[in-house]
C-alpha cells in the first residue's frame, strides 16, 4: 500500500516535540491573529456604521472585518520567508539527523540546533526561499509530465480524469518540496542550489514511488483536516456570533483557518517525516541519472535556472595557481 512506517513517523514527531510545539504556537497564533484583527476591524466598521442606517452599518462592518483579515494576510505574506527558514527548515534539519541516528548536541536546544544547521546550509532566509520556489517549479514540471503521459492513454473520459488527477497531484507534491530541502541539508553541502538539483534528479528517476506515497499521505492529511474543519464549525460560528454586526462568512472562514493551522502544525510534519523515510530509502546507493538531468533541463525553465545558480556557486579555481 505505502512504503513508510506510521509508527516511525509518530516517533519522530515525539522526538521533535519542541518543534511541534513551536509550529503549534506559530500557526495557531496566526489563526488567533486573523480572528482578533478581523474582529477589531468589524468592530471599527460597526462603530463607523452607527452614523448611517442599518444597511450602511452592515456594509461597513463587513468591510471593516475584511480589511482586518486582509491586513493579517499581508503581514503573513511578508513573514513567509522567516517561517520557512526558522520553523519548517529547522524542523526538517532535526528530523534528518534523527532519521540518520545522530544524537542531538548537548548544551543547545533543539530549536537552536536546527537554526544553526539551516544557517550553515542557507546563509540567508532569502536564499532558502529562492531555492524552495525553484524546487516547486521543477516539481510542477514533473507533475505535468505525468499528466501528459496519462492524457495520451486510450481511456474513455481521460480528459476529465486527468484534470482531477492533476489537481490531486498538485496537492500531493506540496509535501515533496520540503523532502528535497531535507536532501540538501543531509548532504552537508554549502552549495544549496547544487544539492537541490541533484535531489530533484533523484526524485525524477523515482517519481512513481514518491508520487504513490505522497498521494496516500495527501488523502490521510486532507481527510483529517476536513474532520477538524467540521468539528471547528460550531466554535467558529460562536466567535462570529460574538462579533459586532453580521459577518455571515466568518464561521466558514475561521473553521477553515483552524483546519489549516492543525494541518500546518501537526499533519504536515507527519507527512514530511513519512516521505523522508521513503525518499532516503529509495535513493540509497543511487546517483543522479544524466538522462533525467537532461530531461528536466529540457522540460523546466526553473531547473535550468537552478543548474545555472548551482554552477555559479561552485568554488572558483585559484587564478594565481600555476600548473606544475
């Protein structure tokens, strides 16, 4: 069915409990910020609306809440590099060492150790973010290749099936980019572009195994997220009820936010721990296949950019050195 151990992944989650708690604090804190600032915006809009009739007040309450929601969204957009750098990549770095059986260093917290490892591999948050964006672009090209293969099969209703499958694969691939980052951290290379390039080639030559397991994890993660969404509808509706004025869509939106926070804090690291097991086991003893390297270079502009940056990051020979 799948090639990962759920028990092993749960054990890794428990071993990295400081990071799990940090993720919960960050993502549920973000959800709380959305609720509080949206509520404050709705309250301000409700107060402004008191100068008009009931229709004007309802409209100003809605727009006040929407502006508050948008403000938090804008802050989160600018904070996404920092969250990737400190929270996600730090957690990945510690997971990699635990999977390889390395002990955590004494006298340093797990979170601080993760930060140090990530800083050694990616000097700045912007570098890690740029690498991650290129990885996602290349993964999208591989997913497109799978879609193209399916579209030429002589199966009735293939077009509709391919459309649904492509959307599903996009969800599944969302977990794999962090596994590629895990490889870049695991190799210990100071050239993150080159490590990511090799990791993507290794992924490409093993895409069937990786996509199969990612698909199972996507089903598990999104089913559990949907259950959380249903459970949180009632308390989210209560929060909206306590807000001034009528913000009809609020209950649905806040329930979605709670489900997103649960997924990001708990389910995503579980899925990544599972996929890391599969990826590292599958590629063991393998070398990047030149044919897949050439194939990715041909099909993906992002991969060509990644290769160019990898070449540019290679240590340059000493020009002053004279041949013997």
